[in-house]
C-alpha cells in the first residue's frame, strides 16, 4: 500500500469518509474537515507514520501534498 492509500485509510478510520470519495488533489476542506479536524488528522498522521511534521509545512492542504511530505520525511528513516 502506498502512502496516499494509507492516508485515505487513515482518514476513513478517523472521520468515516469513504475512501472512494477521497481525491488526491482536492483540498481537505472539501471533505468537511475544519481546521480542528485537520489538526487532528495531522496528529494522527504523525503517530501512524512515526514522523514529526515540521510546523513550516503544516499548510499542506491536499492528500497528494501530504503524501509527498510524508514520503520526504520517511526517506531518512529508511537509510
């Protein structure tokens, strides 16, 4: 399972949104995730992927952007 698919599953588990409705390039707000829900999602992402999202990059607002950031942060862990 790639990062984007893992994110979709995490959102489904956390917020009950059908994974088929989640599109990579739509803003997270399009799914009814307000700023509090988006903050909760970021905490869940950090825990699930065992990463620390930098404050400077927490403005990522699409699944594709978030998946790319996660992949960038996971590269050093793989080495």
